[in-house]
C-alpha cells in the first residue's frame, strides 16, 4: 500500500504530508494515534491486535497507524503492509517503549538505515520510571541524529512538543559503510536506498520487481543492527533500580507454573462465570426470552398477521419458525449480540491488563500436539459458555491453520452452557458410571480429532513468540469503547448471514424438504443408533439448536442406554444455526461445507460405536463396571494419540 494513493483516497491536498506511525507491538502507537487525530483505534497489549490500517487527520496532514512490527522486510503480512506505507511516507513517527528501549531500537535503526525522515516518540516514560528505568533522551537524540520527544500517549503528555518537532523530522545517522554500499547498489540498479537495503536483506517483493535474485545478508545485517542497538541503549539508560514493584512481581508469578496455573484457573473460572453464566444465561434470558420473545416477536407477529396470513409462504418466511423478522432478529440481537459484547469486554480487559499473553505461555506446550498454541485456551474455555461466541474468539489465533482446527474442535466436542444444563439433567438420572463414560468419550474424541488434524493438515502450530507487557490496571473507557466498536462491527457483518440462513430454512419448510429430511434420518436413528423412530425429531431440533435436541431426550420414553447414545451423538452433533452461520462467516463457504458434514459423520460414527458397545455389554444392569472400564480404555487411546503428536511436535 502506498501513502500517496491513500492520501488521494482521504482527500488531502498536494501540500499535505503523509505521516506514518511505526513501532513494535505494545508501544502505544494506537494510543498516540488517538491523541493526535481524535479518532478511536483498538489499543491493546497483545501483538497482532491492531491488524488493520487506520488513518486520520492532523491539521492538513494525514496520519496513518500501522500494525506493530519488528522490522520492515516483507516477511509477514503485517510487515508487508507497514513497509509499503513507511517507505512511501513523507516522515515517520517511530513510537518507542522507554521501558524496552534496547528491544525497540532495532526497528529504529532499521528505519534510519532506510533513510526515512524520522521523529521518535519515546513513549511510556512513566511506566519506565516506575520500573526504575530512566532514559537520557537528549543523549539518545544526539546518538541517533533525529528528534526524540518523551511522551505518555494515554495521558496526552508530551503531545504538544511532539507535534511541534514534526517539522524537524530528518534521516538519522546510519552506518557509514552500509550507506556507501546502498548508494552504490542504488546507482547500479536504479533503485532507492530503501529498496537497496531490503534487497540486501532478501526481500522477495523488491527482488521480484527488479527480476533479480534476493540478497543473502539478512542475518549479518540483523546481527550488526542488534549490536548497534545494544550499544546505543547502554549509553542512554541509567538508574536501573529495584524489581519494578508489585506489578512486576505479580507479572512474574503469573508465568511460573507453580503460581501461574492456580492464578490461571481462577481467571478462567471468573471468565466462565462472567461470560458463560452471566452473559450467556442471565443476560440472554432477559434479552432473548423477555425482550425479544416476550415483547418484540408478539408485536411483530400481530402487525404482520393483520396484513398477511400466518400460513402463507410470505407469512412463514417473515414470521414463521425461521422467520426473517422473528427468529433471525431474535437470534442476532437477543442471543448473539449480548454474547459478543460480553466476549469483547472480557478480551478487552485481558488485553489492557497485559494478562492475555501470560495465559498463552502457561498452556502453550499442552496444546501444541493438537496443532494449536497457548492462545487457543481462550476460545476453548469460552466455548463452554457459547460455542458461537467462542468461534469468533478464534480470531486471536495467529495462523489460518490454527483457526481451522480450533473452530472444528469447538463445533465438534464443546457443549455450550445451555446444552450442558440438559446434559447434566440426563446424566443425573443415569448414574456415575455413565457420567464417567460420557466425559471420557467426549474428551477422547476432542483430543483425538485435534491431534489428527494437527498431524494431517499442512504446516505446524505457530510458535508462541510474544512480548510480555507489564501488568497494569485497565483503562475502562478504552475497554468499553473497544468492546462496543468491535461488537457493532461484528453485528453489521453477521446480519446478512443470519437473514440468509433463516430464509434457507423457511424455504425448506415451505417446500416440505424439512419433513423429507426427518424421514431420511430414520435409517440412522433406528438402524444405526438403535433409537426409536420419533428420536429423529430430537436431531431435527438439534440442527436448530443442540440444546433443543438434548432437551428432547428428556421427553422421550427411552431406555437408559438409549438416552446415553442420543446424548453422546447430540453432544458431537452439528452446532446450532447461529454457530453454523458464524463458521460460514469466519471460514468461508468452502471450508464450512467441509466442517459441517465432517462433524455430522463423526457424531453418528461415534454414536453408532457407543450403541454397539453398550449392546455388546448387554444393557446397563450388571454392566456398570465394564462401561466405566471401556471409557478408561478410550482415554488411554486418546492419550496415546496425543503423546505421539507431542513427540512429532517436539
């Protein structure tokens, strides 16, 4: 992306400047952008959360916020996006974390080597002082040859001074021998100093444009730049005392297994209670049950039925069981919106406190055999509150491969809180042995499926490389604003999908294909699962919402083993309509049409296997111990697959 193209789109004049903010993750770039332009951008303490390019205005100039990067070679999507903007900018404001100066100066020197006009915002000087770190910014300015302004972006301190020194932006003091080489290459190939440097470092984008072989000196140049950064930092940092106070001590405790795991359990329990219980049950019962179903739907139906017949095709499409203005609107605004808002509130809190990367570090090694890294624990835990919401949280994961695996496992083997309530009710009547077997079967299927996907899908789990920002109290105005904007953006994206899904189901009902589907399921329910014919209704309801299908088990005259077979199958059954729509949105229709039938096949395969196992054991009386023993064997098999995957991962 080119600055000038963006400037034309933004409508800036010929005499306006394009100012780009560049820096590592978690240095306060977005907070500084907000302060300079007055526009809101996500401000987070986790790498990769600012994944979009945003721009605003500072007087007649345009200011562009870029993703957090560690260098400007096009080795990642973030670097590729940022590099195009940085190298075409009129000037760059390099935002540097004063508490991590040695780390951040690598990017600063990379920018100086490229010869871009530069101003440095030495940000978070307050946090650096709290950690006992003081930076001589005047000496730093002399060493680098560019203006350096100390700032506290979240409090708008130093902002006026920074704006006043933008006009002094200039190229810094680059390595003399390197600059000579770059100028010589520029004359030879007819390229700029910036392009020559990227070419030396092996940038395929630049090499492709010139149709020449990319350079092989990346490691050498990076090593030299790292040494220079260390030397500069050593010359300007002083008064390093103490351990950083309570925040630093607590931060260390959160990543040590002996103390970090208990803290993690408490945090995850709090997340589940907030999202899985309060939002998914209490709030949703009010928004969906009272507001939407108690007031909104009756009012809409009363209005529509005064104009059209309820049993007419139009009446069914608009206000029937899957009505566009009834079920679709109720699901989106009564069910999904509170859940999404709750999730984004929790994630915003975790991001702003700096705790999110610590969670990932603690569980990273355990999830690696499943093809996931530690970040996946967040959607897995939240899935027990709402699988729909958890599928959205897979955006946290760093690779497309990991997002696919996580969504597949969530849709396959994680029951939501609503379904868990009915699962508990069914298992309470079956006894402890069936409870043990149920847990072992679901756990085995989840571990086995995840490990197999981790082994057969191309690629490997992304190494968890994260910075650990200091733990801090969240800024609640930022948390609420971020949660609201993210939720509103999601609702706008999801609305067309929900309307399309509701229309599709209504057409199935009008044409009678929904009842045909019920008849087609009889060979599976009767012949394969050993269930009575009417049990097909539970599975039809399961297509709408899995908890509806599970609730149907309680109302059928089934034997204990039949209840258990239906329970296992419905737990592994395709998720509710809301989740299916989100899967289509997050993964696209090509992958969604693979995930959906694959889960359906696995559910019936496992259900049929359980039916035959229980049939071989000869019914429940006198067979409780073998039932539990069979579950233990299943877990051992899953453990074998898991540890084989772990060996491969290592």
